[in-house]
C-alpha cells in the first residue's frame, strides 16, 4: 500500500493522471474508474480513479508543498486548475458522485466487520484497506461540509463505520508512513492511530 511507503512524487503523478481522466468519469455511472486508456497510466499498479482518491492526494500534496520543487508546485497548480474546472462545469454530477462514493466506501467497511467476526486473525491483516476507505470518506465529508451539501445518509454511515472500527481496533502508533503523520492528526483521523490486535480472539456470543 502506497500510504505505508509514501512517495510525494508518486502521489503527484497519480493526482495528475486522475485529474486528466475526470472527464468523462465525472458524469459516468461507475464509482471506480480507470486512469488512462493506455500507456503507463493504464498500469494495474495505478489506483482506481475516484473523486475521493483525488481529494485525498490533493490535501496531502498541499500539506507537503514546502517539500516540493518549483516544477512539482507548478504541476500541482495545474492539477488544481483542472479539478476546479471539472467541478465547476459538472457541479451536480460531481456532488452526486461524492455522496455515492462515500456511501460505497463506508458500506465496504461494514462488510469488513463480518470478516472480523468470522476470522479475527484476518481482521487484523485486512485493516489497512479499511483505514484508507475511512480516510477517503472523511475527505469527502469535509468537502460536503465546506460546500454546504449536508448528507444525513453519509453522516449516519460514518457513525456506523466508526462504531465498528472502535469495537475491533485498539490504539497504536501511526499506521502509515511517518512522512504522512503531520498531515493526519489523531483528531479527527483516530483510525490511523489504531488497528486490531494480531492475536485477537473471537468475541463472546
């Protein structure tokens, strides 16, 4: 997982590829798109294209902007411009897609709890993808709040997901690469400072 071995250059490259592919993705039906139609950006190693995944990268790239070269800052500015252009042109589609993605990711987290009940050992080893989903959902929730687009459904789904994560995860050191720790304070990103114990036993009936 890229978040455990963080590379600013890779994050920027992925953000560029996602921004370039926002159209037609933003007005199509699927939540998870592909980056590029060929060449290096079609690599299976590239993450899926979603608005939340792009927002997450933009947030931390800006937080780490003082570590960038001039050319990297210029590239980030170009990504910002493309992102804002698409958001302004396709506002309704953009906002609907944000909510759709948040609900999809939060639903996937609740499915993870079933795995935790059935196999606590697998619960511990499969936690990192769930922490990523929850982080992206947080990015979306913050954008919805700033845009004054309340979604009771997203708020409720986040509460449900957090209740389950708190049930299975215990406090720990920051679970991603140290370079990202300043970007994600423990409040509100408490799930990045927690994980299920490796030797958890099945909960009592």
